[in-house]
C-alpha cells in the first residue's frame, strides 16, 4: 500500500512516497521544492509536488512542527481508548495557553499498567490546523492525517532505526528544531525550539561553518530539554539521530552528540530510482507517509470539525446503510417474534393440558383443580397418614414426601411433570425466578434421599412471569 508524506518546512517542502507491504516499508520517491514567493506560494508548491509525484488516490499526511502545538504528560485511571479521548479535554483544561474550544486535542499512549494510562496529550490551535488544510485544499490535497513532525520521526525510527530503550530524535529546519524523546517505540516527550538558522544557512552557501557559535543557543535548549526529561521520566536518553536539511554536515551531528554526551545514530540510505540516498534529510516526510497508512498510536488532528472529508462521506453512507438494514431487521424480527410468541403460547397450552391430564390420571377422584402442586402434596400427605396408620411400604410416596419436605415452602414451585423410574426422578416445574431455581437445587441436594442432582433447560416462560426448568434426581442407594 502506497502513501505520501509532505514535510512543510520554513523554506522548503519535501514529499516522500512510501510503499508498505508484508516485506516492510520502502521509499519509492522523494521530491523537494523551495516554496514559491507570493501569497499563494505554498499552495502552488504543493500543487506542483502532487503533480510531479503523480498522486491520485494515495493517502496523504501532513505534519505540524512541534513549536506550533502544546503538549502535556498526563496519567489517567483507565485504559480504554474511548474513555481516554473523552477525559483528555477536561484533564487539560487550565493547563493549556488556549481555551478548549480553540484547540484540537489528541493523545498518544506511552504506557499502561495496573488499570492506569500514561498519555502524551497534544493540542493544536484550530486556526493553525485550518490554515494548513486551507493551503492544502487550494492545491487539491485533502490530507487523511494531520499530525506532528515529531510523531512522524518516531514512526520512521520504528521502521528504519535500530531499537533502543531511550532515543532522542532531532529534526532541524530553517526556523525551528523538533525534538522527540522516545521510550522504546513511543514518544514520551516532544519539544519545539525556535531558532535563527541564518548561520546554519551559510553552510549551504559555502561559507565556513562556525559550529560552536552557530549552535550555541539550540545546543543549550537541547541540553535543558534532555535534563528535564530525565527528571520527569526517571531515565535519560542514550543516543540521538539527527534529521533535516543539515544532516549531511557530519560536523554538526558529531558536535551535538559529543556536547550532549549521546551516541550518534545514523539514518540508513534508501535505494531510490535515482540511486541510494541517505534517509536523514527526508526522514520526517517518510515517517508521515507511513503514519497515514494506519500506523498505531499516531496523533491525528483530523477530528471533530476537521474530520477527514472522505471519512465523513463514508460514515454517512455507512449510517444510511445501517439504518436501512436495521429497519429490515426490525420488520423481520417483529414478524419472527410474533410467530415465536404464538408457537410458545401454543406449546404452553399444550403442556398445561398434558399436566392437567396427568393430574387427573393420578387423582381421578378430584374434580376441581386449583393448584396441581398443592393438591398433589395434600394427597401425598393423606397417603402418608394412611401409611402411618395402616403400616406397609409406599416407596413412591416416601420419595415424593422426602423431596417435597426439602423444598422451601415459599419457593412458589409448580410441578408440571413428574416421572419416577427406578432410582431416577425427573421433575419439570416452574418457579418465580432463577434465584429460586438455584435455591431449590441447593435444598434438594442436601436431602439424604438424593445422591446426584442436575438442573437443565432453565428458561423464562412465554409471558416472562415464571422460570421453567427440568430437574433430574438420582436417588441414594437404599431409597
């Protein structure tokens, strides 16, 4: 799958096309243009790059420099992504130099443990996002993702740099430095450093480069950033990788790494059509291209009023389709429920008639039936009294009496079928709730007449007022 990333610098725009497949990500093409003069210079440059790259349906990602956004590190007491998104605005209220309705907020999860999440929250001014989208729209570009260049650096590092526990990524532009401090593969902190790149620009013009004086101010800011991060995270970065227009000047990278006490990591070369090229100068653009292909954990400001246009259209289509399908399902379901209710009512009446017939077969002398259970129990009690008076052995009634005595009187049980075969007793009955099913089972299990008991098919009756269940009892030996 192919995607394009556009890194908009102070004076230069870089576009990278990346093809990501099962074998990894491969940079196919890199184009660089200086921003044209005039009020429409940026949109003209973007239009020309899109035309030169022959972009058609490829997803495009554009990044904001870190100095254009505001970041905060927060810890929240849950891990669900939906809850994190909902809680971030209220968590950041009062901490940002903006009103909440003036910013777009997203967050990247750094770590999760014990039901808590450590999140890097990033807020971008709506005016900044809108201005960027307007310029892109003039060039016929509708970016799928708008993120931060530091996040794009982290994505690129995950693919093209060796895995390190703590790594600093520094991207140098004419007017600012974007710094991403990584914890594994996650951005744990980012900072934008605004600087005057005029002295660094002398390198491109061929003038002698005074590294010490040209980099004094950004070096001091980088050092303070690393020290503050070490205190905040409880760990220090161990290496750094430099990207941007001046990455080709080896003395700059060596100077920064030596003064910061860090190991220097080099971005690898990429085999492009026009020959191998170091990835460092266009690492941000390449990372942006990958970020737009659905990379996990990417901060994206295309949300709310800035939601991706095709995504909104697709969402409307999905909602409409889902609504139509729901109406069909409800119609069919209503018919089906009516049929099922009729069938269940028919089965219930049939079963009631069978219970009544079995009751009359057992007690043909009873002409008025009020409650089969109560009347059957009364008959059993009568026979028991007769047995006590006359003596003899009435084994079936003994069993019924033992089981009946074990059932709580307030259970409301109504027996619809009772079958006794040798050492097995099968009872089909109803009671008022699932709780009573469990309590009846527990009570019978304690009876000395019961060796084993199993309850099955417990379900609600058609009128939802009773719970019907089947109970199979294995009698104890000697019963």
